[in-house]
C-alpha cells in the first residue's frame, strides 16, 4: 500500500510540474511577446505573485515523492525513481537560482524606464525556463517508463527488477 501511495504521489506531482512548465513554454511565454511591453510586465508580475510559492512547493513535492518512491523500489527501478528526484531537484535549483533572481529584477521595471540589459535578462529567463521544463518533463517520463516496465515484465514473468517491494 505504501509503495502504491509513493508511486501515485510521484507520478501526480511530477506530471503536474511537467504540465505546468510545458503550458508556460508553449502558451504563456509566447503571449508575453505578443502583447505590448507594459501589459507583459504587469501580467508577468501578477503571475509571479500567484505562482511563486505554489510552483516551488510543487517542485519540492516532486523531488520528495520521487525519492520516497526510490526507497520503496528495488533494483533498477530505484535508479529510475532517484533519477526523477534528481531531475526535479534540478528544476527547483534552476528556478531558485536562475529564474527567481531575474523575476525579482523584473518586478522593479516599468515599461517607461527599462534597464539597458532588459532584453538579455528576459532571454536568460527563457533559457532557464527551457532547462527547468526539460528536466521536469524528463522526471515525469522516467516515472512513466518505470511504471510501464514494472507492469510489462519479460515474457512469461509477471514483473521485472522494476517491481516494488
């Protein structure tokens, strides 16, 4: 029962994280470029207020549940789950030390008086976002592979070394 709870929690949290970052990548970030700069800055600042705590908490839950899952697994499955945890940790660290400091600067900007390096900072924010999106999606995919391999097993065998304890 505990192993199923760990698996479900890890899948849910990493799936939500990957989905949220992917949605931002394909919808929110392109919208920033499609609106006037003053609207972009207002929206981005409001979004930071709404997302700040929630997204960092979701990243923390993703890494903790992935490591919890690793403890409940055997053999290669443990490495898949631990890998997912490390990828979720990477998303958290990139966010905390890459995106968040830039967000702090963006909050002080006004469209009328932008710093000379504003375009470069926005570009760097997008690079960090691409990295954290990639690591979040990879964490989720590792867990999906783990589940599929554990269910499938080799021919004639109900489970592989990816089975839970």
